[in-house]
C-alpha cells in the first residue's frame, strides 16, 4: 500500500491528465490504469472556474485523489500562489511542487523548490516536490518535512527512462518517505525498473497519453508497475559477469 | 497468441524447471506463472526412466507442452541423440537445440547449432535453436526452416538482461518465425523490455528459481511479459533528447 | 587553453595528490601527466604547518597552481574557514568547494555548496564548487559568479565513469564558465568522453593514484584528455541506428 | 607492438581510405594518424588497373601495409576471387574477409565468412575476418588458423561505439591471435575503450573521414588508441558501487 501523509492507496501509479487525443480516450485510460491519484496543472485547468467545462467533470472525481501541480511557476512565491488556488477549490490538500529552472530541459530549480516546499509545509499542505535525482537535495527535502519526493528519471516527456538508476536507488535507500519516480518514463519496462529499484510509485503522463493506443498503454503500465513491485519484493538474482547453468550438475531438484 | 509450428499458446512465458529450492516451490511457481511450456534438460532428468522419481510427476504434464533441451551436447550428433531420446518418451516433438561452445560463458556454438538444427528438421522435429544475438546467424537458422529462434539476452544465469537491444530488434524485424528471448533475463523489467522490442516470448529459469521468493517472482514475470507485450502493441512514445511538457500551452484537452 | 578566472593553463588535466603508493610515484605521475593544477585536501595536508614534512615539498610548487579543497567541511562556515586557512599560506587564491552531504555516496550538499560559494566569492576567492550533475544547480552556481563548476561524473573514487552524459552535456551547453568534470572517472575512455561532451577539463585522483601503474596511467590520462578535446573540436560523426558503408558506391574519392 | 602473422607494427590504428572529402585531406589524415596499415575495398578501387588514377598513388605505399577487403562479396567464392585479384597486384598478402549478410545492418555472414577464411588460409593468405561479436564464432575462426579477428563494435558507419563490451572482452580473453575492433567506432573515447578492454588494435574509417575535420580527428584517434593501450597496461581501478574518498583519513601519503 502506498501511503502519502494521511492518505493510503492500493495503486502505485499516479496518472497525469494532459495531452490525450480526446476526453473519451482519457477517461478510459484513467479507468483502465486503476490509478487512484490524478495529476494536472492548476494553471492550465478550468477545474476551479465553475462556469467553464473541464475534463475532470468527465471523471468521477470522488473516486480519485487529486494531485494538482504548480507547473508554470518560476519562483516559490508563484508556486505557493498556485497551490493556494488549488486548495481553495476544496478538492485537494496535496500539491506537487513543480518549479522549472530551464525551459529546454524542463528540469527543476532546486533552490526555489526547497523554498516553496518549506512555505507550503508551513501552510499545512501535503507536499510532493518534483526534483532532480540529486541525492542530497532529496535528503534536504525530506528533512523539511515533505510527504514524498518525486525525482525525475529523465527530462519530462523525453521517454528516455531511468538514466541514472544509481542515484535513484540511493534516494530510495536513504529516505523513509515515499519516492515516486516522476518524468521521463517511456515504456512499461522503464516503469517496472523504477519499482524494482524500490520506488513507492511512478507518475506517468506522456508515456500513456502520447502512445498510439493510450488505453492499452494504460493497462500495460498498470501491469508493469505491479510486476516491478512484486519483483522488488521477490528479491531478484544478482547480476553476474559469467554464466551459471540453470541446470545443476548435481542435487535432487534438477531440470 | 504465440504459435510455434502447429502449436498455439496463450502465454508467452516459457519456464525452465531447474534449480528450485524444492518441489513444492517449483510447482507453485509453474502454476502461478501461467506458463504453458516447460523446458528442462533431457540429460539431467529422469523423466524418461520410468523407475525413477522425477519432478514432472509433480506437475500435471497434460497441461503443459514440454520443450526439452539438449544441454550437455557439444556436437550436432550429441544433440540429435539427445533429441531422439526425448522424443522416444512420446511426450514431446519440440526440441530446444542447446550446444554450448564455451564453458565459461555458456555461449552457443553457431556451427554445431546450424548443423544440429538441419539434422533435426530433417527428422521432423519442431526445432527451436538457442543462439547468440548474431543477426545473420538468426537469418540462417530461419532459412533452414527452424520453427522459432531463441537468441540470448546475455549469458545464461547471469541476470544481466538485454545487453544489445539493437541486435535483438533486428533479429525480430527480419524474421517471420517467433523470436523467444532466452538466457540472461534477470528481472521483470528485462522481460518487459524483450517484449517491447517485439519478441514473441521469453524463456526464464534462474530469474525465477533463483529469486528469494520464486513464486512471487513467477507472478511478477507473468505480469511483466503481459505488460511488455501490451506496450509493444500500444506503440510507445519516441525517445527525445529534450523535454516536452505533458501539459500543452494551448488546445482543448488540457491537463 | 583552459582559463579559470585570471589564470590560464595549457593542460586540461587537474590532478589530485592523494593516496599514491609513495612519494616517488606521486612525483613521477604528476610530472608525466603534464598537469598544471594540483588539488589536495587542506585538512589532511601539513602544507600550511611549516614544521611538518609534506608531499608538496617534493614537487616544485612554483610550476603548479594549487587548488586546495575543503573536504571534511559539512557546512558553508566550515568550508569558508578551511579556504581562509589555505589562502593564509600565500600559495593559492583558488578554492574547490567540497561539502559532502552523504558519507556513503560522498555526494555534495547543494544548499551548503551554494552558501559557501557565495561567501567565498564575497571574500575574493577564485571559486570552483564540486557539485552534482543537477543542471539548474549548476546554473545557479554560475549566476553567483563562480569561476568554474565541477560536476561529478559518478561518486568519488567509484570509477564508474559518466553515468549521465545528458546532464553533463546540458551543463556544458548552458554555461559560459569552464566545466571541469570531477569525480568518478575511472579510465582514459571516461576522461576522453568527458572532453568530447565539451568539458573544459577533467579532475582525476584515484583513477591515477589507484592504478596498478600510476605513472603509466598518468600518461594515458594526459593523452586521453588531449584526444577527447581534439575529438570535440574535430566534430564527431552522428550516431545512426543503421549501418552506412564506409566505401561509397559512387563518387570520386573511393576506398 | 602489433603482430599479424609475420608482420609487425608500431601503430595499433588501422585506417580505412574511403569517403574523405578530397585527396589532400585523406593524405593528411593518413599521415597524422601514424597508421601503418591502410584498408580499402578491392572492388571500388582502381589500384589494380594501371591506366586509372587512384588514391593510393597519392600516398607513398611503401610506407604502409595494405589490407584490402572483400566488401561487395556475398559468398565465400566471391570473396576468394576478390582476394586473388588483390594479391595479383603484388602489393599485399593480407586480406580482410568482409562478407555482408544483411544490407540494412551490414552485419557479416558467419557461414560464408568461415568458409572464405578456410579457403583463403589454404591459399596462403594472411587472413583477417570481419565478424560479429559472437564469442564462439571468433573461437572457430581462430581454430581455422586466422591471423587476427576483427569483431564489430556496432554496425559499420553507425558511430554507436561498443554496444556489447562483455562479448568483446571475452573474445579478447579467449584468443591468442590479435583482436582488432572493426566497425562502429565513432569517437576517440570509443577507440580508447576498445583498447582498454584489451584489443590489439582498432580499425577506423567513417569516424575519421566523416568528421568535420578529418585530419584533427585522425590525431585524436591516434592519441586515444595510445591512451587506451596505456590504460590497459597500467591496470585501471575497479568499478565500485559506493564512493571512496581520494583523501585517506590516515596514512603517510595524504592529499
């Protein structure tokens, strides 16, 4: 079970709501993924403007926890402002701190992310910062009191998967709060690998919404995350340089 | 559906029967994996000696197709002899040609593998050769009339996963017979990746039998192979060097 | 030519002085490497205590620029104190800010590194911070006015080489100050790759001092860094998925 | 020193002569590379037709050993025919067996390569087959009596570098004849890595001729191969998962 602050979830897949080809596909993908946490950009949603149609109307939002993000913010102050706007809707207490420090790579700004996390924690939010895979930065965010950390596997939307599994593993090993791998996952095997490293969850958007068949990919990702988690729990064999016969030369149980 | 010669299978996981801690674990792992094809070494099994107890007695072998392998053979002639022994049991027409050319790496001998495959095809076997990831060698094996090819991901039992995905992808692209990735798979993400590359199946043994919890790992692998296959069918996003926001700046479907 | 603040160097190799098997080997390795910048830990050197013998006496320090580091410091204040001690010797104005935030991985603390860099710049030091490969953190350090940045390729002494070449490339692309790849380089090919990515220099220690033949490895590294730099300037061919014959089928210049 | 059959060479770089922008650049690149072995396609050269101008006239061919290849051959017989044509010129006894089995990947045909090598050895050639990185195939070629083996790092002209260093290392470990890494090298770091793995030499063409500045790249490659070889001889540090301080906390030689 994934626990974030006071909340508990069966599913370890967090799904973004952006860039689906149409509402119907989005709805089916969300349902088939079995996600319980939907993420979206506060700035780009009409969710908090009652006179506007919006995509979340299509979904039964009582079934989902909402995790709005502060995308578009460049400073801690802007992020806090966005978070307050989200909370004012009465729909969510969680906030994903997303403060981009480089428009080309969409990589996060560590200084503003730290500041925003601190400010939001003081205001009582459940804070999940999107961060680079900097190991000590992750530790700093945990020390502030963040409820989870969300290191990127590779740049947002790049589909490059986990470039540095070592950093990710270390972030996971050192922390006692959930680690949710965010950004860069491109395929089911990427998602499975994140879970095998010991991640508590995976956040996806483009990998599903941008697939040729988003609904089928949503199912694939659901299974991959379950597979990776089970693989982590089951304890994989060590990697060896040389070969080992799967059929023993002696012993009772042969094959 | 996986089709090998005249046979059809729902499951794309082929499971080896060697090196489990005990019969009970083996039996549960086999059942939970939902495999339909069991592989084993003819030379190391008592299956064909009726007065000996053997592990396949524990399993309902009518539920499974048996894929004996010729492990232990160093020449085509030895492999053929082993295959005939297996067929004489009346239990199987499939044979996995496994002729090791290097004891340290357990990598296959291309010359003897080609010769054995040719000889076995003439004798009417359903022939699945274990081969390196040499692209043209795979083509040659297909030209002989082999019913599937089984390129290794990395050395047997090494758990290193897919070292050269490019060769694997090319073998898959060029062939019209099933490609079953054999040897070296260590984790669910490895298995998922093989399937995402377009493999028709994955053969596992040590990754399951050598896991701390083989039964749980069997379930993980089952899900991973399904996830990878679905991911392949769903059409993954391309890998990009630079980032792409998952939230568009314009357009109706925002998130 | 490598320019750091007001200083210019022909060599792009910065060499650490720790952990050589003996003084003679250290001296020869330093000479053969053709380095012009020697790094060392202020805390662990007797260089600034005149009544103690020390390794730099063995070298003609007028030939070298000294780059002391603040290893051992856990806070900005401690780093500043160490830097002042180094400068008080009158031998150096450069300081490598090294503030470790995790004893297991020896990865740097971004917050204290930023603080220390700011304080040291105010005191007029030539400041070269050791940092993770966080792209936006590197940008922040440049904005402070640092004279170079020293991202790690992988953990100190691990010999794992460049785990994330993408981050390194982005740090290099975005910056107008020298980028010196520090930590984790294990082999000449690692050093060459750093330079091919566009790095301005490479700092080595364990890869040379820990080699079986440190003097020979020093020569290897010197050549590798020159090779990588020339390769960067020469403009490498693009990577292609498919093959391209080196012999054209038409055209005047055939081969 | 690199020894191939009865021949000895100071340089470990073998350079292809195809696809340079002009004769002058080709000539300079060859000279600056310090290569002693030039390779070229017999079929695409006019070298053996006296009334035609050809590129080797521009070079002092007495300074170089010539290594013609059989590119264009699809069968052993065609390769033998090409090799005889080359030898009839009186300029060379070495032949690189190059029999492509796949036009898209330009990967070699193991069956025809084995056959051609055997036939050419019987005719007294010094035989260097271009092969995949199949470990047992390389062993087979050595057993035939080949004078060197030339496994590809990745597809010809792809610049992808060494995809499977493990196979390459095993080919090198098992053999007592020279291993020359051929095809796929894109950058100086790739060439250095091949040498660090223990290769006896590297054959390059596109990586030099296709660089923006081929002459500068030729120098870079020369240095990289020297660096890699020295690194191999010097004995690199092991790769470690965790960090190791370069500055010891105790001991006489500190830094």
